[in-house]
């Protein structure tokens, strides 16, 4: 009898789990990547929240008779105190965490979302993955880390509340990350492009239903560059009212930073649109485990 697995994704914005045989993805928003851009370390309180969520998913996996596997992405990968977090996780859950390189993170997302074919953009809490048939790279900026970076770049108190100024600063920061790779990016083919990660799937859902309560309504939705700009304008005007939209309840304060990154990336990659997929790195990692490739 073959083994069955549960996979836990330790992300920068949320801790998620996928149990083999259960189509639902479970998620707990812990913001593990908060202030990482400023301190270089995982916040103690956020780490404890994340550890509690991981332990809960491990218990559930064992209850279902599944082998729990867990991987960590950008926040843990980049943190100065990552070893302490990994040791505590091992102590409290009994499992080892697979800390993915940026390239492996991109690989599993590409595998899960589009079976390793075509272009892919994945915007998470602390990193962005860009993948094509000839290019695969992870960049250390996402919606949570992007907010921290934007606010750090815009230190003037008057400008700090001006999203337009923050957006310009964050776009410039992303340009700096992409610049060393522009020749390869220009030679790569990213279209048609599949979009995954909370930022893109949320925006795609909102493009279908401005009052969306679930990302499921945006599955397979095509988000054009023009429609993205309209969404950015509308969400900025909403201000604190964004929190009243069901799908934005846990990301109302970071969605515009993710949107700024998406808009700039689409321009650099010369993409007219991205197509949302709810299959992502969790699915890719589970598929690899089932095939015995881990």
C-alpha cells in the first residue's frame, strides 16, 4: 500500500495545508514575514503563531493517517534566526522542515499550477517567482515584505500615506532586483502566463466579483493589465473600507503592495494578462511526494 501525505506550506503571509484526498486547502494567516525586511529576523510572536498552526496541521495529518511533510519558503529561508525556528518546529512537531531554495519554490509552483509548462508568476508574502521554459528565478519581495520596503523607502510622513508614491518606490525597488536578469527575461517567453499566490488569485476573484468572499470565484479568470489598473484605483479609493470585503479580511493592508508588484512585473514581462490558478506550490510538492521525487 502506497504512502499518503499531507503537505504544510510555511509561507510569509500564511501557513497552509493540503491533505491528500481532500481538495480543500486550509490556511491560517500568521504574517511570519512581518518586519523581516527591517530586522532580518522572524518576529517572535509571529513565529509562535506559525508554530501553533504547523503543530495543528501535523496533528490533523496523523489523525487522518497521513505522513506530514512541511516546507518553508522565503521568510524562513532569508531569516537570520531560521535555525532557531527550525529547531523549535522539530521539537514541537517531530518533523523536519524542507527549506526550499528560490528555484525549488518556483519549480513546485510551476509544476502544480501548469504541469511545468508555459509562463508562471507567483507573488507570495515575501517573494516573487517568475518562471518560463528558459527562466526560473525567485526575487525577495512580496506583498508583506513589499509593504515594509515601500514604507521604508518613503520615510516622509506626508508621503507615507500616499499609495501612489509608495507604489512608485516599490516598482523602482523591483526594477533593481530584475535589472541583472533583464537580458534573459527579454529572451524568455512568459505568455500565456498563469498567476498563483494570494495576491494574484485575490485580484482575479475581485475582477469577477468586487464583493468576492472566496478566491474560488476567480479560478481560471483572466486579469488584463487594464483591469488590474482599474482594480488598483478602486481599492486605493476604498481605504480602510477594503477590510469590509470578505476576501480581503486578512490581506486588506497588503493587497495594494502585491498589486503594485504584479503591475510592474507585467509591464517588464510585456504581459497583457495573467490567468488565475488555485493550484500552486502545495499541489506541486504533494505531486512530487506521491511520485517519490522528494
